[in-house]
C-alpha cells in the first residue's frame, strides 16, 4: 500500500451512472414499515428497492390486464 494517495482528480458520487432518479416522496408510515419488515423477513436488502419493484410490478401488471381485456373482447366479438 502506498503511504499517500493522490485524489486531486477524484470525483464524488457513483462510479457507474444509474437510471434511477432521486426524489422526495411522502408515504404512509405503515407502508414504509411493511416494506422494511418484508425485507428484514427475507434476510436483508433495501426497502426502497422493494418499493420500486412493487411499483414496477403494478405498472407492468396493468399492461397485462389491458392485454387480457382486449383479447377477451375480441374473442367475444368472434363468438357472437
């Protein structure tokens, strides 16, 4: 190990750029506690990542529901 290091060209922040955006959001305490507890029960992790995954699942699920509705409507039209 060197006795001294030169950090004059160092940069602050993440080394790898992220596709995430930092925001401030207010959530019910019960919701935050639910995700913290779920992460703890699963053996660790990040509750914010769990919230992000739940939101993504919800958004993607809505697209699936819309697709299923479209298929059902099309099939009903053909059956009539």
